[in-house]
C-alpha cells in the first residue's frame, strides 16, 4: 500500500510539472497508481491556470491565431 501511495504522489507531482516518466508508467505493479496520480496532477494544474486566468480577467484564447511560419 505504501508503494502505491508513493507512486501516486510521484505521478501527481510529475503531472503538475507536465512531465511523464515512461519507466514508472509502464511498471506492472505501480504503473496504474502512477498514471492515476499523473492525471490528477494534470487536472490540478489545469484548474490552477483557469483560476489564475479568472483572477486576471483573461477571457477567450490567449492567441489571436496560428503562428506565422
């Protein structure tokens, strides 16, 4: 159980940082816990960015259009 919590927490931290460790993610014993934490971390980062945009009053896209070549 402790290893599963450590793997989940590592995934959550990596997800919030926008990083994925493929070696841990593919581990047969702890990979599933890591991937769930990874997803939770990404969702937390998304919500944080959404709240910052709300506080700053940013609406719509941050970009006017596709990048010019």
